[in-house]
């Protein structure tokens, strides 16, 4: 039971407390009533700070004054009754706590006695909400620095129904958050526990989309193909207090007459230091990041990954997303990949550039692209169903998008479903850009679908999968 508390009204706005949502504070030992700022007052006999529009500012002053948030009690689950969140991202009910990064530096430089920290990262559908990504992580100490994936242990984590989920290492990256000492990040995928004759793991979990993608790439390789992918990941940075784009006046929009795309200057650019940190961290990790640019609205950014063969591009995109979300932790900034986070602004996507042996060959590359576009037309609904949650709010036929209900392709046409570059048409070979995927799409699903539709269409839909990989063509 939380201790009884006396309600404190915000002296700046006199808001009443939110029903059932009180933040309990550690006791201030025998100190007289004092104003921490114009929005909150606390004394030794008052343990509650009411939750109002000034909560974030109050909390910052309380942290600076040495008052620690001990516990939060909400009515029911999720967002507390009476609380509101912006349109960009739902509240998790977690309060923002200021931590001094300087304090950890003296520990992060300590010797590791030859040991290596391996941070396992995997995708778990339990955390999927269409705005952020269902990425999980935990760390294992290794006795030596691994040279190959075979030297990294297969591990487990607790799944539903008291069953363990097996996580199998698939890619290894340098860890930009623990630089030096050969520390690594391990990208893994998930499997059920082994049974019977199965040695290391059982079949892939239902939310392991990498296994089927890898199988599709192997089938393409068997027929002499080498599909390449490049991804253009857009996203918005958010103010975690207002859930509104970072740097925007709360509830208001930036000047529509100002050009923010690839902009420069403090009146146009928001959070470049975070973006540059992400860029450098990806390069250090070994992610094939191709570049960055600001987008058409302040706090909207894009980074590119690839081109890369097979599943490598999708792996690197997931790792780049993980690194971005970890950096946002440190900067205390939110990030959303929702396809339409702000109603009156253009949506955000993850345009996917795709090529294969046929499209990269000249002469004949354009003929191959046209043929593949017609195959994509026949499977448009299947692709759309797997191209991101909430994509119908983005693909409206406006703001350089095609309607979600129609399929089109064209040379240099940014309003088409598939855009073929003018230079590609001129050279008669190259790649084409699928502009339909939303910013929150799964690159494993998108890559698998593109390969199955354009290269494996004539193959039996239920071809025998590899022994250790479950192959499930997407319905």
C-alpha cells in the first residue's frame, strides 16, 4: 500500500491531480516547505507531486534537488486515466529520469580482465506496437574474443507459458556502446526449444521472419541469382514529454514555407548531434550505412543502409534501428517509425531499392524490370499486407505516394508504387525502388516477398526447406 499523501496543486496552473495517478517521492528529511520552482512545492510531510502539464519540469527540478522518484501508481494498465499523450506515440507510463552520464565513465574505462561482453539483440513480437520496434537485448560474458559465429554460444530467454525461447547468433558487430576490449553486439533470431532428435533448437518461432527470408535467398542462389537490397529508413524524433516532434511547439506545426529537406542552420535543423552520433556508431559497428539526410520536416530524418546481398541488408537495418533506439535512450529523446505520426504532414516510409542478376544485366535489364513489375502488380495485395502497420494512413495518393489500392510503375515517377531511375532506363540496367513499404516495415518480410514474387514465382510454393531453416512462403 502506498503511504497516505497530501495533494499538492501546481502553483503555476492550479491543475487538479489526475485521478488515481500519483507519483510518490522519497521523503525529504525534516526540511521545511520550500519552492523548487514555480510549478511544485514539497516538504517532509508531503510525499506526492500531482501530475499535470508541468510534471516534466517539476521532475527535472526534483532530480536536481536530490529527490528521487520512488514509485508510480496508475489506475489499471497502460496510460493512466485522465492522462493524455500526443498523436505520435503512446505513453508507456514510464517517467523520464535524469541520469548523469559522467558518473559511469570511470567504470566504463575499467579493465575487463580479458573478458568480452556480448550484447545479444533479437526481435520479439511481444513488444510490437507499430511505432517502435520489438527489439530485446541482454548481455553475456565470454571468456575470449570470438573469431566466428560458431564461437558465440546459443542462448535462451524466457518466453510465454514458462517455455524458453532459443536465440541463435546470426551476425556479429562491434559494440559502439562499449568500445574497446573486443566487445560485440550479436544479432540473433529466435527458435523453439529442441525436442526429439533436434540438437540446438526447434523450429523457428512465429515471429522469426529472418529464417524464411534466409531460405528464400538460398533458393534464389540455387538458381544463379544474387538479389541486392538498399533501404531508406525515415523516422521522427520526439519530445518524450509531449510526444510531439522534437523542437516543434506543442500542438503546433512548423512553417510550411520553409524548406527543411537537407537543411542547415539552428533555425531549421533539430538534433544533428544525435544523428551524427548514430552515423558514427553504425560505421564503428560495421553496419553498411550509406548516408544520412534531414527530411521535409524538422526532427524528421533518414538514413540509408546497403546495397547488400541477401539477408545482409535486412540484418544491418535492424542493427541500425537498434543502435538508434539505444542512442535515444542516452539522449532522452523519443523516436517513432509510425507511417503517419503527424496528421497534417507527409508520412514516413522505408523505400526499398532492389535489383537482381537480370535487372543488372545490359542489354535487357529494363525488360527484366518491366516483367518483374507486372509480377509485383499481380501480388500487390499480398505485399501491402506485409509492408507495415498503419500504411493505409500514408499511402493516400498524396505527398509523393501512390494509393494503397492501386499499383503503378514509372520512370522517374515519385508518385508511383515502383519508381525506376532515369539513369537506369538510360543505361538499360540497374535497380528499381519499391516506394510502398512503411517506415515500420520488417525488412526480412519485404526482402522475402520481393525475391519470391520476382524470381521464385514459378517454383513450387511448398518447396522442401533447408534442414535447419523453416521456409514459409508468405500468404
